[in-house]
C-alpha cells in the first residue's frame, strides 16, 4: 500500500541513458527549489543544456571506480532512498551519519536487447553492456514508493512536475503507478539479459522463460466486443514483422484484423515469386504465384471469389498500381505488403476504410535473435505451451515416390507449391493446386475426408488435372479415392499411416503419382 501522505520533493537523483526530456525536467526541478544531483554523464549533458546540477560524488564522497561501473552503489545513496519515513529510528540513524533523504529517482537504462540483437555480439562485449547501477537504483526507489518517486519513463516527467506545482507534492497514487512501471522495466531488462545468456548457452527452453513485450496500443476489443485487448510487440531485435508496420490509411486494425494481417503477410512472404494471398479467419481462401503480382492476385481471387469477400490481402512485393486497381474493385478489410507504390496509394485512397499496412523488409543477412521470435506459443489454463516454429525444411530431393508412376515435372512443381501452402492451413488441411495457384482449400476439419470433400467442392471442374497436398497422412484411403474420381493426378503427403499400403494401392489403381515427405505440418 502506498503511504497516505504526499511526498514533497526536496532532493532528486538523475541518471539517464535516454536523455529525452531530461533537460526541461531538471530545469523545472531546479526552479521548484529541488536539490538535484546527477551522475557525470547526465550532469554533463544538463550543463550543455544550461542546467547546473550537483555531482553524485558530493553525496558519496568518492569518485566513480572500477572503470566507472561503481558510482551510485553507495550507502549514502541507498540509505537516502530506502529509509522508512515513518520509522524515527531510521531517520535518526541517517541524521547521525550526515546522510540526507532522496525523494525522487529518475533513472532509465540503455535497452540491452536491440544492441546485442542488431549484430552478433561476443559475450564479453555483451557483458560490458549490462547496466547494474541504474537497475538497482530503480528497484530501490520502487521498493520505497511510499516515500520516493521512481521515474523510469521520460513521458512521466511532465506529470510529476504538474503534480508538484499544483499540490506541492507527488501523490501516493502517482508514486504507486511509477513504482509499477519501474519494476516492470527492471524485470524486462533482466529478462532480456537472461534470454541472451540462455541463447549463448544453447538453451532454447530454459527452466524459466521470461517474455518481454512492450505495448503498442490498446485495441477497441478482443475477438469479441466483450473482451478487452491490447497489442504488444517483442523488445528483442526484429525486422519484417507486423509489430513494426506503418499504417498508410484506414482505421486502426482490430484484434481479429491483426491475426489475419499477420497470417496473410507470413503466407505471402513464404514464397519467392510474386505472390498474393487472401485470408479469412487466419486461413488462406486463395493463394497464387505468378510472373506478375497482378496475375497472382487474379488467380488467388479465382480460388473462391465469393468467400474472399471481406478478407485480407497479403502480397510479397511492392503493391503496384495495376494490382491496387483490381484489389479496389472488390471488398476487403485490409491489404498488407512490404511497401506501396505512390500509384497504389492514390488508387486506393478512394476507399478510405480499407486499411493499408506496410511492413519493413527483413535485412538480407538477418540479425541473431536470442529472444522469442523463433518460438510459437499456445495458451492453456494455468500455463503456456512453447514450441519451435514449424519450418518448411523440404526440397524435391527429399521426396519419396511411393507409387508406380512418378510425378511429371509440372506436377512436381505444383506439388511443392501445394505443400508450401498447406502448412499455413489449419488442420485437418487439404490444398488443391494447379499452375502455382490454389483451386480448392479444405481447412480446420475434424475429418480429413471432409476436408478433401470441401476442397473438391470449392474447386469444382478445376480439380481435374490438379494436385493435392495433405498436412498429415490419410488414415483411410477414401480421400484419395474421392480426389482421383474428381481428376486429381498427384498427391503429396507425409505418409506414416498403418494404412499407407491401402492409400498407395488406390493411387496406383487410378494411375496417380504420390510422394511422401516424411514430415507433417499440423496447425491447430
């Protein structure tokens, strides 16, 4: 519980890595007759800003030692911060030793994660980056929030000054809020360091996994209007993610929009040729690759032009004017792309409700990630399931032909396209493809046979001469029989069923080609 009193600011200690706003803040403190002390780097910065404050060495009576690492780790500082104001014995003890109270601590530390994530940093160099004194100061000030204002966030400076001017003190409510923010920052900082060290040790799944996320924005609501929601992003170095997208037009995306936008971008960027995908409820409704982006979009739309209504479009190229013009002729919620041409922005401007999001591209040689970017999570009651991301990891040399007929080169190309697509579809998943384009998709079914039937129904006559991909083995050969009767000529699947022989026999009977991959791609 915060103390019932309000804290007058008599003495403040400043030590900041982020200098944003510290000049005006220190100037205001001095003008309000607060005695301000600062560590040397902060003090020099303030002097250049025309604000004179006292050196922290005047509090400790010692100069920084151990290469400057030890400058605030001193009883004269920590006693002044931690002493209980409601304990006369502690106050008398400080007075007898000539130690004054410290009422405000403004400290922030350099972010550890982006520094060591932007390049491969040797552990000896990374260790030197770790802040000790700043994190300790914040934790001490937050612990004694009943009497001390622990300011870790520069955006809080104006609020602190405003309260002091209006009330002559910092309220208990604000101190409690500041303490929570300070502890959150310290916890996140230490978690980032722990993640880096775990990675260096080769521990993908350490005994204690700490995830550090920073809030991007509050959302209007979650999956349903009755659910509150917010959007957080990882603090570790990252590139090419929706969390850093620039929104060009449209209202803010909803919770469900963000899920679909993330899925659409991931699907499109998984392909190297110009590719377009249309997504609803995180599943692709249509996906295609072509020599030109506009043609890829047309083919994706043809997969199921009715179900595409109200979906989200993702592309893996700069959105050009020709593609934008065709997208604008239909009803979609959003478009996500690496970038948008001026022509595309101008064309889509007449649909102001259509959200346009540009995602920054990944560098050619990606940074070393030591956080959670390569992990996937599933929430269950009382815990979290954590797994490595499902990567494709397959090329045509790893395929095992199990039928009498081998696939033709054209079939093989389509099989690999369908296999790359099916791993993005929720299980049980079936994808029919032809000419680097989906023609039918069966997603999220309890029965694989039902998924086949749905994909075939959506494909109609286009199923003839198409290929079929299944994200897991066929427990019974019925799905293969239905596909053969519809004109499907080749199948790609993991294999591994106790009834594989029956599946192969049906495929051979219909002169189909079938290949096993030896790996499945369940997506629940």
